C-alpha cells in the first residue's frame, strides 16, 4: 500500500444502510428488508415505503429477514441466532460476516431500565449485583480499571460513578443521543483499550495504560440507535475475537445486562 488518505472525521460515524427492496410490490403487499442498519434509520425507509404504497403498513418492514419492531427485546444488540452448520449461507451484505468491532478487552452492554422498562434479556438484576462479580473477576490482586461509554447526564452513569466501589472508572461520553454515539462509539472503544484518550475527555492517569474492560450504556433502537446497538452487539464479549464468522453466528445474550436505575 503506497499511502492512506485521511478524509477527516465521518459525519455519521457508522457504515451506510443496506436495503433489499427486491420483494417490494407496487401498491404494497411485499416486504423491504434492511440487511445492515446504518446512517439511515428504518423509520426513514418506512416513510418512503409508505409514500410509495399510498397507505401505511401495506409493505412489511424487515430487519435481517425478520419482521422489524422498534426496540424488540434489544434485538439490534444481538447478532442473528446461530444456524446449524448445514444451513449456513453466504452473508447477505458486507459487514455481516466478519467481527470487525471487538476490542481485545471484555465489553459489557448495560441496558438501563429508564430506556428498557421491561427486561429485554434474561440476565438482569440491580446495578451492584451485575457489576460487583465482574469487578471481582478482574481484580487479580489490584484495583481493576473500567472504561464507561455513557450518555451525558444518564442516571446509569451517575449511579456507577457515585455508588460502585472496588474499581476505577474512566468515563467517556457518547454525547446526548444515538446521533453523537454513532460518531464516538468506535473511537471511544479504541481509546479506552489503548489508553489514548483525547485531551477533551476526563483523562486521568488511568488513560495511560488502557482499561481491563469496557461497559457500554445501551440506547433505544430508534433512528441511528439501531446501527449503534448492532455495532455494540458485535463488540460485546471482546477478547480480541476476529476473523471470519459463519453467517448467523453470534454469542446469544452473554455480556448483556438489564439493570435498574
């Protein structure tokens, strides 16, 4: 490679949306499948479909081949269910086959009760019951360090920073909503992992050596949130897993916690 051209920061922060509209039928009755959530929300695509149909809900909206429902069981934070080996198919679009977004340190997704009123995953409990076993598992004779990717002023981040003992937390803001989170998610994970936080963050001496694990606050699937949650879902687990995954392989609900705030 002769050189790399750096075009500066990306205005959206996540890859483009990929849509399969081949099953759409004029006048409605077919379906439109979002193969890869991205900068254009499913709601925006649905608005176009409704305009073409002339009436709402004549065309079914799908996500990864399944009927789309907003915030359904935090589904966008999960990779598709594992398929039997004999039914594996080629990936439907770029970005769905490889595990691009997995830091070398463990990543945990926290789904706060103020955003997810009912537990969307089976692993759920109060904040201390969720965090304390994780802290204990990484102690190893010293005080562990955790990165916290959070939304500004969120009850979850406030409780973690004020109430949880036994570990040091390095907070990095994802901004006010999913739009800013899409721009900051990947740089935040990479900075926390490598100890290279920008000067604008609350960078203490913790930032010089990286963290032992990363907690990410979940957001609603609405708009860009769908793409953000899917990218977080690919990072959950961490541990440096990379390379090819068979289409449909994932990690279930491991590393995802619903917490009361």
